[in-house]
C-alpha cells in the first residue's frame, strides 16, 4: 500500500488491483530467491551470537494458550487483497451495470 501511495497508482488509469497484481507477479519470484535460496547461501557464511537475555525472552511461555489457526490468520491477511483483485477482475471482464460487478464493487468498497 505504501508503493501505491508513492507511485499514485490509485489516480488516473492505474488502479489498486492492477498494482497489487503486478507486485505479486514480480514480488513472489523475488521473495523466493531472496528468502530461502539466499538464506541457505548466506547461513553458513554469517555467524551472529545471540545474547542470553533475548533467548530467555523468546522461550518464555505467555499466558495465552489458544492461538487462532493458520487458515484464519491467512484469510484475515489476504481478504482485503482478494477483494481488491476481484473488483479489478470484475471491472475488466464485466460490463458496467452488470449485477455481479456491482456486488463485487460493493464488497470491495471500491
């Protein structure tokens, strides 16, 4: 969303859905390369000691026992993105005034 604001993607011909689509198209392969592949490459070359205080803080159990499930967490994160993408796809594929397009625009708060 920061890139959308910087590049003013929500003004003029380009909308937020297209910007998100292109960012996923470019960002996913870059994340795969920069994450696991580069991580395996650099892990053997960098040694960073962990202070004792940080390790004890990270292993301390909190009072909360029940965490939300993985699927609910992913749905919560991706729902706004999926709604914006669906609105963009509806704007491209459906004619103006089509009931399905109006419903999708309503759900996406376009």
